[in-house]
C-alpha cells in the first residue's frame, strides 16, 4: 500500500505526491528538481554543493566521498518534502492523505471515489 499527499488548487489538476524515498532524486537530484519545476530548490542545491565543495577541498578523498553520499541520501529522503514545500509556496493547498495499492492512477480513483467534489476543481485524470 502506498501513501500519497493530495494537493489541490482551483482550476488545476489535483497533484499527488508519494511518500517515501525518491530514488531518482538520490541518483540525479538536479534533473529530478528540474523535472518537477523546483527552481528555487535547484539554486539552493547548487549553492550548497558549491559551498560544501569549497569547505571540504582540504579533507581526505574518502571523507569527501562519504559526505557526498550523505548529502545524496538526505536528498533522496527529503526530495518529496521539498516538492510539497514548493507546491505550498505556489499556492497549492494540502488537502489530505490517500492510501492505495498500485500507482498514482489507483490513488486518484480512490480519492475521487471518496471526494467527488474535487472533480469540479479542475481537470481530472481519473
């Protein structure tokens, strides 16, 4: 069973953001942020990486690699939280949580079955 947070904004399609580790954000953070239009997060990530790289240039390579892995793990664990933060900044309202077996489409079907009033908010995919 997967857990999704539901984000709504009048006149827009409902957005579901899944809970859990984001593997693609862990492996390719900048591309993942860009794919989700998280411009401010990209800038903050690149600035942080630059500052961290400059601060750690005199440390042993093994420690630098370990620190880089730790940062990527943090990104993987918090990427979806950063997406929720970006949505909130853009005026999206957190409506609640939905749990469903399967993918996003199954979660939308379950959401609209319980809340048919959301179909009037915007274009629905389910």
